[in-house]
């Protein structure tokens, strides 16, 4: 049952008739990310319908292509159940099972969990006056496979090394991640002599890799400064850090 693709086709056909829109989230996923330990065969995720009406829910994983339909997404995970009805005010526990595969054992691998909320067609007396367009809403969160033996994720963000490098639009903070963990940034910036220069593109950095974060309004290289950033931990908490900028 391809609810994902069917919903997209219906929405595209209805756009020209738009007069009023219903896009109220009902189904939510508990947690902002899911960590899959390499020594386990499955984990569970709780999905809750905080609305009053029942919804049809479809869940699947993808390897990074958010446009891919569920049947086109190939990952080493399956979900049980993949499609289910969820009444208003109720919750459902989904199982994510690891099917095996040759994943790297010296670093994390990242996938994505998708949960599509398809609300019911409203009754005639519930539809507002005029044409009516109803959206199916998708939640997409990180699903991180962490191999057995990696048990120091909490300190990964503090081990990222920061330098200032020229960028095509001025200057950028260059982050080097020597750890086997993904580090997920909420904010990245440089504070120099009381002035803050925020990155326009904070994002996660992959294990054992380097990323650049362009800075705004920094005209010349400073002689010092502190890198200020926020990272998101396994529990979804935001942790603020400030470290001296490394010398050039």
C-alpha cells in the first residue's frame, strides 16, 4: 500500500482548488532521534495521536533521500507494524528491527525514520464553507546505528577541532570531527570582542570528517575569539559549549 505516493498525487491535483487548508498535526513521534545499539536486534518507538480523530499511519526508513517512496528505500531496517490505524488520544509502539548487513563497525551510520500521518476524510458537516484541502503530514527523524563497543558519544562534541578558514563569501569556521560519532549542531558561531558572528548553515558533522560553517558579518580574520555552539545529545537535549578558536 503506497500511501506516501497516493497522498502526494492527491495533494498536487487539489492545489488549484485551495480555499481553506487543514494541516493540524495529530500524530507525533516521541523523541527527536533514535539510537540503535549494535548489540541489539530491535528497538521500540512510541507514536501518539494527540488529536481527537483517528489517523492512518505509515512508517518506513530511508537512507537519506527524503523524496524516495517507501518501496524504493533500501535500508537494513524493517518496521512492525508498517501501517496501522491510530485512534485519537491513543498511542502505538512500533518495533524497528535490524535485518543485518555489512555496516561499518568503527563508526556510526545514519538513516531516517519517517512517520506519515494520514487524517480521515471529514464528514460533510465538518468541512468548512468553500473548497477544502487536507494535508498528510510526515515526521522525519534521525535513526543512528551505533556499533557495539562505541560508548563515548557524550564527549564527541568536545573533541571537535575548530579553525577559521577563508570562504568564498568571507570566513568560515572549519570543524574537524576525529570521533566515530555524528555530532548534531543546533547553532554555530564565533564571538570576538563582544560581537557574535553566527553561521548561516549549522548542521551535523559525520564521523571522521570535516565541515565548513560560513560566518556572517566577519570582514577580517580576528586574532582570537571563542567558538560558541550548541549540540544535541542522544536524549534530544540542547547543550551549549564555548571553546577557544585554534590558532591559524
